């Protein structure tokens, strides 16, 4: 018998075991998620004969629509199934339950960041459409300029990071995260050797969420700074976070560095038609932090 429902407080350890089995993630990352983000009512489970076989998390956030109005949203995260139960359609069943669960809670929409390009097609079959893009550029460290004495980067708290982020994204159709999710990103960054940073370059303030992909590659999951100041910021980061190459993501609607390109990033499914019309079909929304 299949049962799909929100989780219960006593089921956290079983969920952690399934997460590690499905994704192979470092237990420290999993534990950090449960410290920062876990709410039993926002974790949906699929059980067969009382055995947990599939689950996903719903992370609450808001969208700023073109024109400034806000929408209530949830981000689908950590959709996984027991390897022994894959190809049975359990993930699809959970996604259909999400629609029932969130409309009952008054959500305007639900978002997702596909873990790989092929999954855009899968989520499209259950009603999602691409609505978020990112501008990306890949640079070798030798392409960055020398650091300037007046430029600086420094670690910053999740609260301070979010304040800078909100200010810089004002007027941009974008996702806004609560402090808990920014704190989650901070921990993910620190566990890899990065973190959250305040940036000053040529007198302009910005912010960056940074992780190491491997020993030689630094990922700026988001670098919110005008394009003209980015090379100076990267020069300072090169001294703080060494590596042979860096990958930089910025909002698609902002000007980018030479060689940057736009790629699809996230998807959305609308429940409220009025909000969907305000968003529009061609909006290049910005999510920034995919918690991959």
C-alpha cells in the first residue's frame, strides 16, 4: 500500500539515511540541512507498506514579480528515492502530491532547480516551465587582474548577506530567501572551504556566495556586483581563495563579462493565474542559490 504524507518529527533519522543512500552526500551536509532548514511539515514522504522509499523537501521563499509585487513560493529540494525503488514513478507521484499540498496552503507557485540538463524535460512533463536563468563565465586565474589596495572581501553573517542581496536585487524579478536558507548556504560554503562574503571593489559594495568544486576550482554560486567591478573583486578573492580556475554566476538580466553566456537555471509551476500573468512568459528571473 502506497502512502504519501508530510513527515513526523521522529522520522528525521530515517530520512537522513535515505538521503545519504540516494545521493551519497557527506553526512555533514545532510546534518547541516536538518539543523538549518528542516521542518517536518515541509518534508513529504512516500511510503510503501510503511517503508520510506521516496521523499522531497519544500523550502519556503518569496518571488519579487515585475512591478514589485511578491508571490508566496516553495522550492522543491532533495527529491530522491531508494535506489531499489527507482523507475517506479514514485518521484512523479510525490510531485503530483506537492500540487495538492501547496494549493491547500495557499501557495502561489512552486519552483525547482533541475540537478542536470536532462531533468528540465522531466519536470516539463509535470507542468513546470523554465523561468529562471543565470549568466555564467569561466575564467582561469591568470586572466584576473592584480588586486588593488582599496578593494576587499570579508566574511559576513547570513543576516548581513541577505540585507546586501535584497538591496542589490531590488527591481530584478528574483527569488528571496529567508535567513535559514542563507545560513544553510553559508554552511555548505564553509564545509567546502568557502562561505558568504561582503565585497568592496572600486568603492562599490556587493556580495558573493562561494564554494570549492574541487581543489583547483572555485564556484561563485552568485556574485552580485556590476560587471565593471567583477575583475577587481576576483583579484582579491584569488588571494583569499586560491585555485586555478573560477566559475562565476550573475543575474542573466545584468551586463556580463566578455565571454559570459546565459543558461537555464530553474523552473516554476504557477497555481495563481493572476501572479503568473504578472510574472510573464519571458521573464529572466534570478534564483541565484541552487542548493546543489
